[in-house]
């Protein structure tokens, strides 16, 4: 199982919604969403997952956004949406975990149905206390010996794989990087699944700023099925003007690379078509000379990653 961790920004939620409605997530993807606010996009995305009976792990004690550091998101969620049975209730192991867990259990959520995220050893004792007799369904945790000793069941290896740069232009210093091979080894190493922050990274910035360069981030499988990430960066990066032209520069590099990848992995290009809907959309923008906007670019990169991984895991399961 793959657990992509997303922060609930609009473009992340739209990526999930479009994948779900298009039947493109596969049967081995469980998105983890840390909500930053309750919006119409948030509501619509959850309802899409409910209606299609797709798994989604929702964090009820978010560390960022409108409800950061509070313990009342359970009440807000019940009031505004009110559907718990279709979700996988999820907790960050933090100072608010025990209080929020109590609220969830008061709503008939069982300990064995909880998913947890344990990425800080300082909260290991809370985890040990709350789940002493009954293990959570899944626990996403970092590669730490102390954590491995305590987590007994439902282990999910969890790590930030994206080498995030301060400026888009900086990605041009290393345009092709190793991303992950967890999908190849998680099962043999005793884990139920693996997770990461996709091509967004763990850092949360409330509001962005104008970038000098346009960047397109695309993950891909090499000949050994290791996952790498390729960065396509614009060239005319002296100021923040002409974003459309910069997108065209970055997209031209992507189009050239896609042909190279097809020669290396023709098995992924069925009837010559790229393996994901997001790649097809990028190709359409190239052919039509259109510019979708920066946030849509991020959405497409996430959609590509999740659809590609979903197809890989489904294929592996069918062997």
C-alpha cells in the first residue's frame, strides 16, 4: 500500500478528486490528508471518496493550517460533514493526540480502526500508552530504531523523499535525482506499506511567492524500477515576468525527455501513449500552446506520481 501525505491545499485536493473520479488511483493507494481548512473543495473531495467507496486517511489533529495546535477539529468536522464511517480517522502523535483520540472514540471509532503518524520520538510515550493493548490499523513512522521497537503491527515506512530547493532555479543544478525504492522492498522488510510527501515535500509554507523560474517535477521508473525525479526548469529566469514563456521553455524540455523515457521504458507506453493522464495533459498543453497556471502544474505532477505508483502496485499484486 502507498500512503501519499498531502496537506489539503486546493491543488492537492483537486488532484485527489480528479484521480478518484477518473478511476485512476488504483486499489493500493491510501491518501493521507492533513486539512488546513474546511472549504468547498475539501468537502467536495471527501464526498467524492465517500461516494466511490475509496479509502482516505484524514488527520483529526492537524499541525498546520486553521486548526493547528487545537483539539476541536473532530467537532468541526462532525458539524460540517458528519460522516466518519467512510474515513480512516488518523492522528498525528503529538500533545493533542490523547484528547482527540478520546473524542473519536466517543463517536464510536475503535482503536483498531485508527491510523497514526509517528514521526517524532518525543511523542513515543503517548503512542505506547494509548495503544498498549490494541495496535492501530496502520502507523506511519520514520526510520528510527526506537520507533521500530514499539510499532508492532500495521507498519508503514514513512519519509520525505523530495529534495526541496528554496528557489525553482536551483533544481537546474541537479535535474535528475533518485527519489525512492521503498516500493520495491517495503514488503520484504516487514512493512504493510510506504509513504512520502510526493513531489511537494514536508515543508509547509502558508503562502507562496513569485518565482523567477518555472519548474515541472516528474517522477519516473528507470530500467530497474527505481523511482527517480526529473526537474524541468525554464531558462529565462532573470526576473518574474513572462511566466507563460518560461512554462513553454520548461515544457519543451519535458517533451524531449518524454521521448527518451519512452525509448528506455516502452513497456509503460501502451500503444505509444504515456502512462498517466497527467502526462497526456502536459502533451496537450504543448500541442495547443496553452498555459494552465502554476498551481495546476503542481496538481498534474501529483496526479502523475499517484497514478504511476498505483499502476505499478496493481501490476505487482496481479503477478
